[in-house]
C-alpha cells in the first residue's frame, strides 16, 4: 500500500529481489504495475506541473502533509512574502522542490570516478538487458523520497518526472524514504546550500536526459536565512555542514567554493573516489553517519595509500589500490581516531574485510567484474566511461569535454541514451 515502508535503499536491491516484490506483467517486464502506480504517476505529474509541490518558483516548501490542502505555517509565510521568498519560509524537515541549477555546493571537490561510474551506467543498456530499469530512474526516485522506479515507459527522461512513476507517491513518504533524501540548508536571501548529495545530483545534471533544470526534492536540514553572511558561514562550520579542504587536503575559504553544481566547477579528489569504491568492503556508512564521512576516511588514507604508485587507468591496479585501502580501514582498531575526532568504528569500519568473504565474492567480487560482464562492477563502468574522454588539455584541466558515446543498439524496453556534450562545458 502507498506509504508502507519497503525494503532497504534502491542501491541494495537486485533485479531478482525486485521481481519477487513486484511480479512482472506479461509482455511488460519493466512496467512493474501496482494499484498504487496510477497514484504515483499522478503525483509525478503534479510535481512537474506545480501541484502540491509547485515548480515554477525558485524553491517551494513542501511539508509532509502539504497534500492534505491545509494551510501550514510555511504556506502562510509564502502567502505573506510572495513567491520570491518561498525558500526563506521553509522549516526544518520540509521538502523543497528545486532545480539543480539553484543549488550551491558546500565542498570544493568530488570524486570524478564515482560520478563516471554513474554516468557510465546511466548511459549503458545493461540494466535493461538484465530485465531491470536503468539505474538513473531508481536513483532519482530514491533521492526524491519515493523509494524506487515503478514504471519507466520508452522515452522517459529525468528531465520530465511525469514520464515515469515511482513506487511511493508524493505525499506518501515514510520515515525511511525521507531518510534517503539529500539535504539542503537555506542561507541568506533564500540561497540553497546542498549539504549532502553532491555526487548524486551532479550525476543527474551531467547525464544526457537530465541537465541543470532537472527537478528534485531536498529535505531541509535548517533555515539560516535570517543570518548575515559571516554568521551563516560560522554556523555552517560549527555544525560541520561545509567541507573547506581542497582535493589535496589543503584548507580553502568559503569564497573558493563552487557557485553551482557541475563537473567543470569541481576539482577531482581521487581519495574521495577511492573511499567510494571501498564501501561495503572496508566500511559501511552507519545510520548516524558523520558529515562528509568519506572525506574523513580519505584524509586518513592519504598517509597510508599513495595513489601515485598505482595506474588508475588499469582495472587491476585500481582494484589493488581499493583492496589495500579497504584492508587498512577494516584492519585498524575500532577506537583509532581517523579524522576530526571520529574513530574508525564511528565512521563505519567493518570488523571483517569484505564482510568475511573471499576476494572473489562479496562486494569486492562484484566490484571486480569487468565491463564485458553481464553485470559490470562500479569500477569497470567508471574506467570505461573515463576511457571515452579525450585527454586533458591546458585550456580545461578540471573536466574535459566528453565525446559522443558510440551508438548503442536500440533496446525495446528503453530508449537510446547516448552520452552527449554537457551544456556549457568548457
């Protein structure tokens, strides 16, 4: 039923398990229809057209009970101050419908290889060949507080949320689905500062059917719009809602933070990517995860894994680096202070490397799967995607222009999704 808590995050669900949860309909293997599918579809249309979560304004507060039609305090605030001030009326816990080009990062770097994995998988047809929907739709639904994709017809795009449906309708979110959403802090003047989700949302922005005007809902961590600029940034630092270290772990100022999302605006932190690939091998993010947890692990690993000694274009060499890093993480005593006063156990150290499984099994075994495999590993997707990029040039050192991806055969379950040049890329 709508609103009923489902199983774990979409990233943890295999196609087989999904089939068990939602039996395929004859001749419609990826429609995954349910009685609540129509409600979810109508909610998606409302989201796109500005129903309960209006999308025409810079950012719109959407309390959990907004669909009930009752005038909340936030709605009264909006009425009083007008559309231009809607973000400043948001309260902690509210859901804001925003477009990606409105968001301001709170970190200077991302792990490019993590995003390359997502872009590689989003532009691949292997999910559909395995009888599933493309991962980008599951990722969008989960990030939007709607669990996972339910129906994805041919021609569906992230840019048009009404073109597909999610298993949980807007307004039927549960504590579990809300917890999976990314977070934002409202700053002076109603500016929106993203505090979680830089990699996920950058992937939505960079993928071919996404872009800067892609809509997504974010959960409000705090509204600090009444503070001056200085007090705002001091509060952000005190609450550890901003990461002021560059890709080489050198301190920066708030003025050096990117103003918008996009790979061309970020620096590449290789250790942030390294930590991502050790997930569920050397560490598991705890429920009460520290802010910027992966950066804290990355800080610690810089003194233990020298990435310059590895060939990060080689799957075998990269996997060796991941294994060395994850074994160091798992092998360190749980009370070891890793960074910022946090211990290894507080940062999710796994007591047994690869959950006690052999290197050929578990998450490390999955990570090791080559691009030719039926289900390639994350690292294979990342390196394959990166391999299609032209060499870096002196004119654009951060993120070179992407080439057109080789055309893929038409999949009857899903439209072509080639890689294209990102808008505005230098």
